[in-house]
C-alpha cells in the first residue's frame, strides 16, 4: 500500500469505473486508487485515511451527488487534507454546472473541474491530473515518434522509468522566465519568482504571514488582498495553455473585494479593446476597477467585471 491516495466519488457506476480504470492504468505505481459511490461512504473513507495517516493527493467528486452533499464533502476533505487537490466532475448537459463550478473555484472549494465523459483520457484527464500534482515537473520529454507527423512521445520520470504516450502535438515553451523582480518583497512568490495565488499561498491550511483577513485568498488572488494574477507569471503547473480563460474566474470575486474596500475608487481598469456591452449589469453603476498582473515589467490588465 502506498502512503498517498486518489479518491474518486461518483454515484454513476459507469463513470466511477471509467475514472478508476484510467487513474489505475497511469498512476497505480505511485498512488492507491480508491472509490466511493455515495457521500457517506466518501466521508467514512476520508476519516479512515486521516486516522491511518495516509494522505489524499487527489479528490475527484461528481456533481451527481447533489449540491448539499457535495459542498459538505469538499469542506470535510479540505479540513482533513488541506493539501489535497480537489476536482469537480460534471456533465456537459448540466445547465447549472458552469455557475456552480465558477462559484466553487472562486471560493477555493475546488482547484479544477472536468466535464464527463472525459475521454480520451490521454488528452482530457491525464494532463489535468499531471498539472495539479506537478507531474510535468517530474518528467522530461526524451524522444518523439511518428511517420511524417508526431504520433507519440517518450517521457522519462525522475526515477528513470520511461513511458511512451500517444500525442498529436508537442507544446514547446521557451523563455519561461518571469519578469517579476519589481514585485520582490511585496507579494509571495516561489523560488523561481512565479506569483503564488489562491490555495498555493496556504501553509498547513493557513494563509501566509501578513494576511489579515478572516477568509482565505480567493482563486487567483495574490497575498495582497484584492489583487489577482493571471497568465505567465503564475507557476507552470497552473496550466498556462488555458490562462486566457482563467481570467474570467476573477470576475465574480472582484465585486466582492472592491465592495469591502475603501480604496476601490483608486483602481482603474485600462483595456485595449473595451467591450462595454459585455457587462450590462454594471453600466448604470459608478465605475470601479481592478488590475491583474502578468509576466512583464509593468502591470498586464485584463478585462474583468467590477462593480
């Protein structure tokens, strides 16, 4: 038995079996894969693992459990295993899934989401899990394969084991050095000077020193309350390939932050391509603005809704 576990919770037997099979196929050598079909079974499993001193590295919970049971389970997992990565799975045809997912990510209840069915798993499940667990930092690409086009790559793990993975393309990053020196001593960053945000700021479940608010940092919020970071200045495992879409997750949090701040009027948003009609609900209100930080030497500002 390993000392770290993946726990998948889903009331749909087929979906549960699909997740378990896919995760076992790729991660069984490092993690034990456990499943639960109900919220009560998942609560019991979490409690037993906590008592046994076994860590939950990844929790995948289906929205099929129902919002009430789901929120209680996420909260309990957060209390027992604050470092666990929490992922919500939802169906494509669930009309309320987007609003629920956005709210859960904004409040730090989940780290990411998956739409079911997440097949092929090679492109829709494994990259998400690898990014959340920092898997891309533990491997390097050592070979490519294909006839006239790329069909597979061979990666080598830190333990020397090699694995051949099907791939239709290879995303190459060059010049990935963040220019965040000007923020030194102002906000929390990692050893490579990437900006830490949201749950990455927590240490043993607690916010960083100097965080004076009772709540934890919002998703993408930096160690300076009310300031958000989106883009290449974030650690690589935050999946920069989708950073453009992540900017909108700041949207629901900004009005709440600004509403509580007496200095909201001092912030102003500049946009290269203003789209006033995109935010009709704020058209009749007095303007207030918020800035996000990118990887350049000056502030990169994204168009985000403010109130």
